[in-house]
C-alpha cells in the first residue's frame, strides 16, 4: 500500500472508530466490527474495506442473523452479505474518505431500520427485488422473446466469442422465432430440450413466505401459490402445467410481477410419476359434437398428486431461472422517459448513408419496426471501402446495397422479428402521395439540399401531407441540425432555412460560421469518383441522436422546438433551438 493509501486508510480508520467500530486483529485486512442496535434488536456487523478510495464498495456482512427476525430478509445475499447501496446510484468521493464512510454508514442504518419495520414493509422490499432472491446462479441464460402468454422453450448450446460452449434457453412465440434466435446467438443446430411454456401474472401484493422459498420443487411451488392472494393463479398454473406434462415430459413457467420476470423448468422423468400425471390429466374420446372434453381433478386430488409425484422424483421437479427480458416492446421502452416510443409507427427513412445508417439503428432501438409498426429504408447506393471510416456498416457488407445491408444487420441484431424493409432505389419526390398513404412519419437523411427542398416543395402541394423530419450534417461536418415540418399554421419548412434576396442571392437564415472563421475545405477527386468533405463520425452520431429525440417527441405530441441545432466546433455559431416561423417569400411552402 502506498503512502497516500496509508494516509487515506488512516482517515477511514478514525471515522469508523468514532462510530464505535473496532478493527479486527486479522493481519493484512482492513476489517471492522460492531454490534448495532435498532429497536432493541442487535445486529452484529462486519465491514471489510477492500479499496481505501471506495472504487469498490466496502463489503458489509451480517455475521449472525437475529433470532427475532424472519429467516428471509430483503437485501441479504449469500446468507450474510448486505446490499446496502446501489452501486450505480451513489457517488463516492476519492478525496474525502470521511464522507465516504458517513455515506456508507447512513445507508447501512437505513437498511437495518427496514429489517425491524413491520411485516408489510419487509414484504414490499422483497417483492421489489424478487428476481434477485429467486435466481440460482448469476450465469443463468434464459431469454424471454415471446409476446404471448403461451409460448415454447428451447434449450440449446451456443459458442461464445472465446469458443466456450454455453447452454441457453430461449422462450419464443414459435419454432421459427426460436431458430432465428439460435442463429443470431451462434447456436448449434441441435435442440437439447424443448416444450411448451406459460406466462402468469402475479398479484402486485403477492406474499413471499419465510420457509421453502424460493421453491426448488413443484410441491414447494404449489405451497407458495396456495395462498389467498394467489389461489386463482395457482389453479391456472397447475392446470396448465399438468395438462401440458400429460403430453410432454417438461414445460417452462414464467411469472411476471410488475415488469419483473422469473420462472423455472418443470420436468418429470420417473415413469411412475409420468403415468400418474397422464391418468389424472387426460382427454376423453371425441364426442358426438366433435369435441374432446377434458377431465381436471379437483384441488384436493391435485395436491395429493403433487405430493406423490414429487416424492417419486425426489423433489427435483422445478429448476429456477432468472429471466432476461428480450421482448422488443420492453427493449424499445427501457431507456426512454417518454410515455410513447416508436412502436406501432410506420416510418420511412430516405437515405442510408453515414447519417441514415445510424438513424435507422437508433430508431429501431426505441421501438421502430415493432408493435405492428414498420420501418422502410430507401437508398440505391452500395457500400465501398471508402465508406468504412464513418458508416455504421463494416467489412462484411462491402459491395452490398446500403439499405439492404442495414436492414439485414438490424434484423440480425434484433432480439425478435423486426418489421423492416429495404428498397434498393432512391425515392422519387414525385411519388410523395405514396408517402402519405403508407407512412405516419418520413425521415429524410439524404443530406441532399436539392432532394430535401424538392420533397418539401411537393409535400406542401398535396392534400394530407405526411410529417417529415429532416436531419442533416451542416457546416462541412461541424454542425448537426434537424427540422420537423408538420405543416402547422405559419410554421417554417425546410425551404425557410434559406433567405433569398430580390436579386436571387441565397443565404443562410441562421448564420453558421462566426466572422473570420476558416471554413472546412471540399476535397475534389477525379471525375467519376466525386469529391467529399472530411469529417469524423461524431457529426453523424450527433445528428442521428437529434433525429431520434425529435422522433420520440413527435410521437408524444410534444415536438417543440421543431428546429434543433448542435455546434460541434468553436468556429460554428450557437443557434438557438426554436419553432421557426415561415418566411413570407419562401417559394417552398408558399402555395398561393
């Protein structure tokens, strides 16, 4: 330990000593112990300082569980370790060790206060992080990609980037979707285990018992669900599970509590147990009306059956799993604070160059192409090696049409079936009526002033035009700009960003460069190759982020300000975001 570390550790030592902690005699370890009393309950606590700068949170252990408390407590892991602080929700100060100690002890005091609170508070805390106590292993790899309450599961083996084989379970709507997931995850062609699956929503006030929980057998699962708050769920779970087991040897059960998912694999291998299930959950022969009537045993008979088959299987009938939510609807809403995402919206992205590629990717990350919506891409250009320095696409797609390549890449990366279509041709502005008929929103990322102006011109001359978000990289790659044209009264259009003098001189409405700034230079090349403006991918990524945010704001009916600007260089003026007004002499939106 360095001299500085010794000095910091000394401050920590005195801060803990002032709070009554005594350093353990353990050689070479910074361990402190104290018994903390809360509401006449004694908590023997051990604190292990593993990093004096608190880059790693100190480990806090409850060395002996008080007898008067329930055997199951919230935020207690591996029997002794306390989860007293959210690692990502606090900020320790490297230069203030006493502050760090005070922050840690305050959080510990609050947690111990929860332990001695009323039973309902304890239950609330347990329910709030229920999957954390449910999981068997932190390496559980189960992914929920199904959108229905009935689905299928497949257990397969995939190979990670280091060549290691890993078992994984996918919960999917269909066999086709399951195979598509396996292909995306580098899975082998052999399915090791498969069967039906069922999703059940638990009541928000579900009780968590102090014993036989989390369940490791079907009998313990039944015991947990056999409660006043969950009895209706229990009936549906058992009938679905055992009716399924009468046909298959296994099935997968998923529980949902609020937005949390957890569940397990139910399986029986003992022949006597399997036959008992088939006898009790069977179908009669087809009746005169052409229907099979199902005989379901009553609750008492089910309990007897569960007890019997569980003994035959020696209790290993339910294998718990934590479940990763891979449903597109969940992924598309996780990182947006808005009420709505782009799920269910039909969107056209015109232009799949460096800006269009990043934009299409960001739109799909917030729900585009899901929930009955779709996203369609238009571009006739092909990816070359020259594009690799700032395009979303990489070497595997060189020589491919950009729109088709982006659609392929985004579909391949998507957790589920993405409704995305590529058109390997440029959209013709004369066909603007088609846009209004097919789409809710158009995103123009061509960066082509002539095309964008013509698109705006034609849309302002048809009945019921579709809203357009224009996104472009300006100032030679030193500014990012977006504009929503939703045809509001006296609202500015794309053409209103240019001012035209009586003698025909065109100038920027909002000044781009500061006075005296050295402007970026265009790089000419031989005929047929075309020149280019050198700039980094920062401009593309920033502009596509602006487009994404404006799309979300539009979807939530709060699009203001419709014109947005970000300067990426000191040479560029800081233009204020605003709902710009139309220019009275704009030839683009003036239709009289």
